C-alpha cells in the first residue's frame, strides 16, 4: 500500500511541477535584466538629477542629427535679409533640378500649379484664392528657402516635410519655372 501511495504522490508531484513550467520563459535566468528590461520614463524620479524629477537637457551648443541651423528670423526683416543674402549652396545640375521637380509636384503644384502660374488644383477649385504667379513676384533662392522654412501669408511652413537639401532643390526648380514664365 505504501508503494502505491508513494507512486501516486510521485505522479501528482510530477504533474504539479510540469504545470508550473512555461516553455516560452526559461526557469532560471542568469541575467534577468537581459530578458526583462527595466524601463525608464522621461520624467520619472531619479537620483541622477539634482531636483529628483528633471528631464535631461542636451549639451549646450549641440544640434539634432540631420538638422541645419537657420539664422534668419521668422519676421519680415528676416525674409528680406534671406532674400538678399541667402545663396543656394547646391550646384545647379540636372539631378538637383530633377529631384526639385519631383518634390515641387508633391508639395507645391497643388496650389502654385505645375507651371508656377498660381493655377493649381486648389486654386481652380477656389479652396485658396490669390495664389500669385512666380512671374509676378521678385523672388530669389533665399526668399523661396525662407518661405519653405517658415511659411508666409496663407502658405504654411514645409520645414517638417522637406529637409535642408530638398528645400534648396525645390528653390532651384522654382527659379527655373520663374524664368520660363518671364520668357513667355
């Protein structure tokens, strides 16, 4: 009888141990933090900061990766200064004009039209009125870049959609559209 009880206890013990086993997680973790990372939130209390709850500021003078500093203010004076002083650093070649044309088609043509005459689809549908032709404006590469960076009047900023180089490529293409419109 005792052999039967020992056997039953052994079977029940085996079943109990098997029921605790999870094949997706190892039973013994040598470095548990490698399996279950400790998460830190931006504004959690920490002894690393003077006041306990602070977000760390970046080192003074650093800039985010891929971002280029732009020293012209979002004012009329900044626009005028950019118009006079800001020069396109990119070489004017077919590759930059090709990319500029593609970007112009995506971001600009809906309002300004594919020819730069201010007759885009939104103008034709009267969603926005008074979009000028590039031929009617005294614009430069610098003024176009500035408007893409900050926006002007009804046009909003495109700084979050197009990066530094793409803004210059668009401005190159806009200047070629302007030249074509003036020739006509």
